[in-house]
């Protein structure tokens, strides 16, 4: 009787529930990745300071390209600060061998949605591309970024590659615009502009073409670690934003400047204090 009572009132063993299999060892950035993000923020900040200086040494009517390049680096610096401080990221399903979930930084896609259209605007304005074609190219660029972001964040691996395909189709249109009509327009403006455009556009095309490769290896297939992915994106971002932006402005021939209408600028550039390179200043305009 006592044995029956003891069995009746015996409590089951209490333990800590096991970690669900899909949350075991998520692929996340380590201290190395965090350091890379802070270096990225520092690099973008230096770019902001450099472009701020060049912008305010140019006359108002000549500042459009400068301001666009400056905004690119401001947005990128904010993005890197957010990622380095631990926000702007989420865990998503990953096909990688070492983990079934992976840390994806959606903050970088927000960054790219603002910065890549501005980079494209700089390049197409220099080329003298008609406004309608510039608008279409920028729309395609935004589609490229948004569909790439959806693909990176999508829980289904099958549909992830569908969104990646949409992104690449939009990217092909952007490339076609840059190597086709934009290049022709640049040479129509002036042979010096065309020559400068060839070099500066090729650099941007090569850099942008590397991003899908990193996406495939990281968010797509999970073949590289989160740290490696952060490092590769940081190298590309620093090259495509502060370095490329400064190279564009410093390589600009006299014939390549894009002038704002007088009604959009201060009369005579009264507040302009100097000049650099071939950008007029003072009473030279």
C-alpha cells in the first residue's frame, strides 16, 4: 500500500528544456566582426569629413555632385554605427553547414536603398544621361536592393533564390544603362568626359558586381562565416563610397561639371570661400 501511494505522489524530474535544434549555435559575428564594423564606421566618417571639406570649397552651382557623394557617406556612416552598436540585424534560416540560422544585417540594405541611387545619380549626371533614363535606372536600382533584401530575409530557401533572381535582373538593366546609353552620352558631352567616365564607371561596375558574389556566399549559401561576410562587405562599401566618391570629384575635367540653375544657388556663390582642382570658386564662375 505504501509503495502504491509513493508511486502515485512521485513528482516527475524537473529539468531545463533543451534548446530547440533550429536555434543551436547561430552563425553570428564575433568580436572580430564587431571590430570590422567599427572600422567601417571610422572609414565612412573620414569620408564624410573629406567630402564635407571638398563640398564647401566649391561654389554653390558646382556642389550637386559633391552633396550627393557627401550624403552617400553620411548614410553609410549611420548604417555602420547602427550595425557596430548591435542593432539592425535579425536571425534567419540558413543552409550553411555549421548552423541552421544566420545573422543578417538588414541595416545595410536600408543603407544601400539610399546610397546606391545617389551613386548612380552622380555617375549618370556626369554622363549627361537624359532625366527620364536616369529615373528609370534609379528605379531599377531600388528594385535591385529591395528584392535582394527580401531574399536575404526570407525564411524559405526556395523563394530566397527567386528574389535574388529578380534583383539580378534589375542589376543587369542598371549595368546595361551604364555601359550603353550613359557611356554614349558621356562622349557626346566631351571626349575628356567620356574618357573619365570609362575609368570611373568601370571601377563602380566592378565593385558592384562583387556584391552579388558575397550575397551568394553569405546570405544565399552560407558558405562563409558572418565575420567574413562583414569583412567583405566593409571592403566593398569603403571602396565604393568614400574612395570612389573622392575619385569621381578629383578626376572631373572642366567639361564634366554639373551646374545647378542659378535660381537654385546663392547669387554669385557669395558664401563660397575657395576652390580645389578644376572646380571654379570666387569670381571664376
